């Protein structure tokens, strides 16, 4: 017997039979219980009791995960067991955290006595960027390829170089709009001239590889141009840090980290005195690969520490200096 399922505003499961099958039975019932997600990312409803439906204590659902415009969690049911293909189970709540292998969603339910309870739903998988530079979570399934859960809104980089995703959600009581934020714990790395990465976990291959174009160096940042979303509207992307000099390494860019660990550094392979006030620097990434980027750095980029370095080069009349040393971090 096929049963139609949906979810009420309190995240309780609703079961309904067709009118033909409900001649001797109740047509529709709100089932008290709560949802969970198993290790294979299947949705489970833990049923407390049912008056009119003969249902197991745990109801398992199969389908495809997505997010709606409110960033609620949606499972569109497929043709499996007694569920009806195409029915949507919409669990209202908030995305509260994003780990390297996990997306955590909070949901609230209310029982028949009006008592509320908040609980967590955890999807397992890994993070990647799609072709439009949007953030997406690849949900691993028990069978078949991983499903992609796409975060449609734009993301940004804060002053500590942390990648932050913001989305707007409609308030329940006042109908006002609430801004929700998700911060990712990772660090930046540069692949080549047209691609920059935010690494969450190399071991789990949880990382965002973005298509971006290097634009220019600034005193406290590297500026890129990047398009996010289907419209591909270009916007500046800044990686914040400091330009420094070292006798063994030469010129390098130290990316800022919130916990002060130096995770991503751009090295210069060579530098030349361009004039009395600037250096022309060829950049390499932390893997010592040539990026094909030449950056002109003015004297003010280095504050006091760069003054003596530039003067030393000028006094020796050295037009170009190459460094083969690596930098440890």
C-alpha cells in the first residue's frame, strides 16, 4: 500500500492514504517522533506512536537531497518501498556548521503537549566548488555516485582569511529576515595564475578550487577577480596578509590566519629592482611552482623591514636575484 508523506511546520511526519484505501481507516495522521540521518545518509523517522497507521517504529526514506530557497533540508522521494515518488519531505531549520566531512543541520520539533525540542541532523561527505564557483557538499550514498548539495548564495572572505557563507532566512514569528552565517575552517593555496584553492582537508579531498584571475598585489593583500553563481558577475577577492623579506628566501607573502599558523605562503622565485621605490617579483606557490605572475611591489609594502633589503640590492647594483631556497611553515 502506497502512503503519501509530508512534514508539518513542527517537523513532524504526516502520513496519508488515498481516499479509496481509507474507507475503514483514518485518511491523514500527524505522526509524533523525530528525524535522524544514518551513516549512509538515508533519512529515518523515529516514530513514537501511531493510532491509525500500521507503521514500523523506524521509517526509512530514500531519495535525493537538496536545499530550498530558505535553506531548509529537502528530500525528494524516489520510487522505493511504499513511499510515493516525487513527494517532498521538507525539514525546516538552519545549517549551523560545516566540517571537512560533515554538514550539520539543526531542526526543532514539538510534541502533542506542545513541548519543543531541538536536535541535529548530520550529512556526511566532502566539500567542493562547482563550475560556477559555488560551494557544494557531495553527499555519499550507500549505492551510486555522490549527490551534490549546492549552496546557491555568494560567499566572502573575512579579515582573517576565513571563508564565510551567508544566507537570508525568513523569521517565523515577526516575518523578518534573519542572516545566517557558516564559517569554514581552512587555509588558502594557489594552484596557478587562474585558480585559487581553499583547503579544508587534503586527506579527505575536501577543498574548494575556484576559477579566479590574479589582479594586483596590495600592501596588505593579494587581489583576485572572481565570478560566483550562474550570472558570473565579477567581484574582488582579497587574501589578507603581509609582504616580508628574508635573506635566505627573499620576498614572500605571508597569508594571515586566525590562529596565527602560517598555512599558505606565496614565494618569489626572482625579484629585480624596477626603480628606486619598487621591486618586480615573480611569484611561486607553496609547492614551489611558478605561477606565471609578476607583481610590482612598492617600497611601502614592506614598511621598515624592506627598506634595508632594497637598499642593499641597489648598493650592489644587482638587477636580478634568483632564490632557490624553500620556506618552511
